[in-house]
């Protein structure tokens, strides 16, 4: 039985961009235009509707990135016991 390797954390948009193969590859993956992805890189966040497909592809490649790169909100981790 093999253990699943932890996902590599990619904290920045540039890291994600590089991991997914650049502007044209991301445009193909998301169904967006290359211009839209270039604009996203300039703005500093990807289109919200590209989050799920890009997250899935990153996981397939053994990586993860913060949802904030798509202007998404991640659920809070419950660390306390229920009262």
C-alpha cells in the first residue's frame, strides 16, 4: 500500500501559470481566450469561473494553490470542539 504524496503548494499566480504550461495552455484548459488569461496575469487573479477546472488540473499534476488566486473564499478550518 503506497502513501499518497502531499501536494506541492504553489503560492503565487506565476507559480500556477508556470505549472500549467503558460498562457496558451491555460486558455485551452479553461476555454478562455489567451488575451483573457494574459489580462488575468496582469490583474493578479484568474477568472472565477476557471477555478474548478484549474484546481482539478493542478491536483492531477500534484500541486495545489490558494483559492484567493481566483478571488474565491476557502472554508474556515474548524479547529475547536463543538460547544
